[in-house]
C-alpha cells in the first residue's frame, strides 16, 4: 500500500495520521533492560490512550516474542521496511494490548549490517519509513546491543534517546562512547536528536552497590536521570515467556508499577522538551530577524 492509500485507509477508520514522536531505546551494552523498557513503556503509553508502534530492530526479536508474536509465521518484518521500503502499516502487527502495534524483527536483520553498507542513504532508511504521516502518536524503537548501522538508523530517525542503565558495577562503562555517538549523529545526520533521559534498571534495594551506582550515574548525568527507578523484579523477567508485557501479566507487581510511573514521568518530560524546542525555534527566528 502506498502512503496515500495508507492515509485513506486510516482516514476511513477515523484515525488521524501525523508524524509520530519517535523515541529510541538504546545502549550498546547487552542485557541492561532495553527490551523490557521498550515493551513496558510502549504498553504504558497505550494504556494512557496513545496509539503506539513498537519497532523491533534487534535480530534477536525479544520485543516481538515478548508481545506474543510468533516470528516463524511472519511474511514481512522491520527488515522489509528498511530494505524494500514496504510501508510500516503493512508490516505492523496488532498486539493483545489495545492501541499497541509492533513492527516485528526477523533473523534476516542479522545480515543487515553488511547488506546496508552498499545501500544508498544507508543511515536514513528507517527515518524515511517513520518520519511520515502514520496512525501513531508514539514510535518506540528497541535497539540491538551495539552501535551498529541499525542503531545508527534508529538514532537518525528518532527525536530523542532513552538510555536504560543497569545498576551494576560497570554501568557507566561505554557510556561516554554512547554520548559521543549521540552527539555525532546530532551534528551529522539529525539535529533534532536529544538525550531524553537515563533510566536506572534492575535496582536492588538490598544491595549497597545499586545505591552507589545510582549515585554515580546521577553525578554524571544530573537531571537527565529519571526520578523513577526500575527495581529488580522477577515478574518482569517472567512476563515475556507468556508473550505479555509485565504491565498486563501482573499489573500490581513492583516492576509494572515502576514502568507505569516511568511512562508518566517521560510524558511530563516530553512537555518540558516540547517547550524547549518551541523556545529554541523562536530564539532562532529572533536571531535570524536581527
Ligand atoms: N527490572 C528487572 N528485574 C528483573 N529482571 C529484569 C529486569 N529488567 C530486565 N530483566 C531481565 O533481564 C534480562 C535482560 O533484559 P532485556 O532483555 O530487557 O535487556 P536488553 O538490554 O534488551 O538485552 P539485549 O542487549 O540482549 O537486547 C531479561 O531476561 C529480562 O527479562
Ligand atoms: Mg533487547
């Protein structure tokens, strides 16, 4: 379906299309809670009434399976959106959560790195697919654990980056590299890009180390660290095996409650950030006019 047909179909269904707000969930470190954060943040935003698309950009496909998508039966995936320009709404799958859609990943993405090297506008493929009128308020991108071309595509498409950080000894290791990458993408490809915030994950209140790490991270990132801390909670790790976000699997568990709180904090920060963007634009206009 081409873009005008997509628009017509959405209009017929009474759904407005617009360029969505795009958040990339990224950290090149493995196992820090990117997928858990993506899935539960996307679910919480849908529960608040937003229409949300979760883009699974990781060949491991944990976000897709965690939302109950059986990857074996899929005909198309985020790979087809990136390589063959198949429209997002054609590939997006409904989930059990009302208002939440997922662009599933496929194992083909594991070869994307090498295949993308020879493609034109290789850093902009996802941006072209997502920065267009779509029937979603938010797009959340679950990135793979690397600073690869796939992650680069996510950063070029995004408005802002959410960085999950596990409360463990080596938490800050590699973060200067991530910060530099965000800065480089901002300067070279995407001047919109901003660090949205840093989410402390897998916090263990019984462990002094968690508190020390949280303190260090706050000293390094200041106000960028969200006030909400995600605790270590076994329900968060059980939920994906049932194909459900923890917020649906067990809404009362401490992990689900923390993610609901985090989503609200993120939305509050969104308002401040939107104010800053308008302010900057006005300032630029004043500078231009002077
Ligand atoms: N707060 C938490 N409490 C307990 N377990 C958690 C928590 N957050 C994540 N986990 C578990 O830790 C593991 C890693 O989490 P997750 O898959 O979200 O990380 P990731 O950064 O996406 O990993 P990868 O880099 O491999 O993509 C998973 O088994 C997940 O269920
Ligand atoms: Mg993951």
